[in-house]
């Protein structure tokens, strides 16, 4: 029995030792890994298309990351440290991190310590993840940045990456900014800050006027404070002393604002703060835009004479979070058709066509079923609209376009509704024109809700390239035209109320004007020069370029002169790009978009430069044009630039220059030779391995000795 017992004990010990070894060599991660900037960052770019950034503006950036070989686990944290030339403007902003299939794999958060953290929450099972983080709002110019060019350095897995950040300083003497907040009772308010005498002019008198005209805001009496201030760095200031009244200034408060006079200002720079109450708390979270305007006037002892300047400010009642994804998921839409006089009655046999943003028919003769629905699937990311072709029997055709967008990041159906009025109901229409308040130029891209007397939104329209928007099928009644989105660089216009009556079913054209954002004058000039790449001093004449806004709308087409120059005047603030739409003789078409931004405080944009290879050149970028033999250059229709007059496709597959995904996306999977640090979260049980090996060796020795 002794030998058998020893044998059993030996077997148990050996089995236990082997089990320990198995568990040791299959040890899974027991602690989350923490990665620093350069551990995962493969590339970083400033991707908002701006040549220069004002000290208070957003800096749009894309961070490419690559975790090949890292064996990422749920709970791993990647921290991106921003250099001092950049800063987090909106701490606590967060949004989901998506992979290229649109699946959420983590969360991105902007932090007050000037870092961006990425928490991976659904990443296990792959060791080759890579992607991009696109942040277009929430980052800005940092305190270490100086006027002019600044070097912005990031460590990456491919070595250090240097970016150039050009910083411009506002020349405005007054500016205004607001932020959402809450009072002691939890009521939503807006805190406004007016910076006065920003350029520290030597003044004899200084007056500040603020009148609240936004019907959704109410001035809070007694909320005004006046501080002396000084600049700590370009775009950054510090409040100094809180002034008292009446020794330092006088103020006259009105029900809708105040008039303030600062005594003996000299060259002092001031910060004036005030508060307004949001009249309807529900508006604080639904995307409503709140507006405010302040005026500064002054006199001097010198020959400069009196002066006056206005600052416009606006606050949007929601956050601006940005995520990423390649827009590859196919989306769907469901249209539901109702009787306008009985909104519980669904209408069958209403026929619609579906159009894309180029006004091309995507699907035709779609008919509502017995449930009043049309269901369309398999739609790529982009903008679309339905338009009725044939109404159901007994109803009038509704000519309003029903717009919607497919993001490419979800398969959840978009739902839209449409209504038809029965025969016999008198219907009217509205014609709206959108104008710049100063130049009276027509403005594209203004969006409006048409609201009936019951507060219901009955239509949503957008001004076209001629500044026009049309609304049809409106029964007799009272309506409000509410602008929900202003054209680029402009402040949202005031509401307009209008009546449609039996005697006036089509009122006269309604003109709605927009003021520019603070500091803009709408007279910026953009120049571009085109050179021969084989001789960088020779300009190329006869190249035609079309100017597009950020939404891909063609604005104007201009040809280069004999020196390769072209110029566009009176460009409003906003982001744009040039696209070559006719190549000069002997050259291939250059399909690169040339992005730039006109800031509200800048009168002119520096000259943009582009190079072209002669036809037949073996340089990258124009090889696809070697077959062109017509001698007149390749031509692209600005309205449909996917193909040229030879039938060649000269843009990247899947990219649409007219409705581009702005240059804010991208991944870099080209790094095949990167080296990596050990993963800090993987813990091997070295001590357990030694103990197990010792026990196994002891058992073998014991058995051999007893043999």
C-alpha cells in the first residue's frame, strides 16, 4: 500500500504541476494597458483646409492610429498629449470611436489637461486594428502659439511628425462670445463676454451698447461686470480688476439691454460680461441658435476721429461632437404619406421619384403601399430627396422636396413624412430669397422651417445657388419662416411672419438678409497660380478652375491668365476648394482639390500654388491622361465632374468632388516594419512557472530514486 500511495501522490503532484504550467503559458491579460501618444499614432494632419487659424478658431485634425501586433484588449487606454501650440477648447466632449465597418469599438474624450484619451471597449479578437479619429471642433490654437508659422510636433510610430500651424491675430477692436450655463435655480442662461478696445487704441471716450433682440433671450438686469484685462499671448487674455460704478464707468440699463460708458479709458483693454436668460428652457437642448450683437463707439484726442464697430455673437444649444468612420455602411429610408386634413389616415398609391444631391434620379416611380409607406434600402452615404410625381386619387400634388441624409455609419432607417391636401382645398406658396445684408449678394445654403399657426413644422427648405427657396401646398393661414441654419460666415436671420389668404395665395418674394459674423466684410480676394512642374517659374495659361464651397456647390469658374494667375474677388468667409475643370493644352487634368479657408477677420487669402505635369509625363498624378489627343485639354463638367470629355474617370473611386467628404478622413495601413514597445498590460506568471517546473522536476527525481 505504501508504494501505491506514493505513486498516487506522485501522480497528483505531477498533474498539478502540469496544470500550473498550462495556466502559466496561457495567462491572459489581467491589467489594462496604457499607451502613450507615439505608441499607436501612425500619422497626424491638420485637415480643416484652412491656410491660417485665428487664435479663437477651431483647428480640425485627423489622428491616424495603427495597433498592428499590439493585441489590444477591452479597457486599454491610449492618451494623446497635445503640444502647447494646440489646446482642448471643449473639455469633456466625447464621441464614439468607430471602425471602418461603422461598428463602435471605443470612446474618444477631450480632456481639460490638454489630452485626448481613447478607451477601447469592443476591440478584442483582432490584432491588426487601425483607423482614424477625426476631430473638427473642440481643438484650437494653444497658448504657446505665436502669430505666423508655428511648428507642431507629434511622436508617431514612424518617427516624429512636424506640422505647420499658421496663426492669425484678429484686427477687430471688439468681439463677442457666448457660452451656455445655468443660474442658481437651474434655469438655462447664456454668459456673454464682450472684449472691448482689443487693439489698445488710445481713446478719449469709450461707449458699449448691447440690445437683446433675440426673442428667445431676456436680459438679466444687474448681470453686467466690467474688468480691466491684458493679453497673455495671441488670442489669450486675463481679467485683472473688477471695476466699480460710478467711479470707473456709468451704465444705463433698459429692459432689453444696456448702454455703458467707460471713463478715461486711454489704451486700456476691457472685458465686459453679462447674462441673458433663455425664455423657454426646452430650447436649451434642441439645437436652437441664440444671437446677440454689441456695438463699441469711441473718440480720440488725435486726428483719428470718432469710430464705431459692431460684433455679432451666436451660441448653439447643443454640443459639437465629431466621430469617425469611412461611411461604408448602406443606409435606408422610409417615407410615410398622410392626409393633411386627417393625419391618422395613411395614403396609398402616391408615386415618388428619389433624387441624389446632383438632382439625378436614383429610383423612379416608387409608390406608397397599403400602409402608406415607401421603403428604399441600399443607399450609399450622401444627401437625397423625394419629390412627388403623381398624387393619390382625390388629392393635390405636393411639389415640396423631402430631403434627408444617409451618414454611412448606421443601417438604422431614416424616417420622413409627407402630406397631401384633398382636392378643393385652396393652396398657396411662398418664395424666399436670401441676401447678404451688406452686399445684397444671393446666399446659398440657408435652411428654413415653415411653421404653421399651431406651431407645427410643415416644410423645410434650403436656398439654392440663386439664393432662392420655394414652399408649395400651403393652405390658407398664418405662417412663420424660421431660419435654422445660416450660410457660411453669417448670423442666422430673424423670423418672418406671413399670411396666405384666399385673396393672396402667392405673396410677393420674401427677402431675408444675413449679417456677417463679427469681423467679416465679405470682400476677401483669393488668388491661385499654376506652374509647369518641369519648370517651376513658368506659369500655365488657359487652365479653368471651378470654385466650390465646403458642401460641393459650384460657385464660379475662372481661367488662368498668361502668367498662370487667376483671381476671385468678394469671397465670403467659409471653407472652399478649387478643382481644375478644364486642362490647358498639352497638360493633363489635375484632379487634386485645393482647399483653403477665408476667415471672418481676413480681407485676403495668400496666393495658392499648384503644379502640373505636361501630357505624357511619367510623374505621379497625371499618368491617366496620356491618351488625350484632342489638343484642347480635358474638360470636366462642374456639375458632374466624375468623368471628363474623353470618358476617363479622373477622381479616386468612390470620391465625389461635387459632394466630397471634406479632407477630414483617412487611414494609413502602409506601415509594415514598425517596431513596438512591450504591451504593459500583459503579465506573465514567471514565479508560478518556476514553482511549477521545480515541482515537476522534484516528482521525476523522487520516482527515479524509488525505482
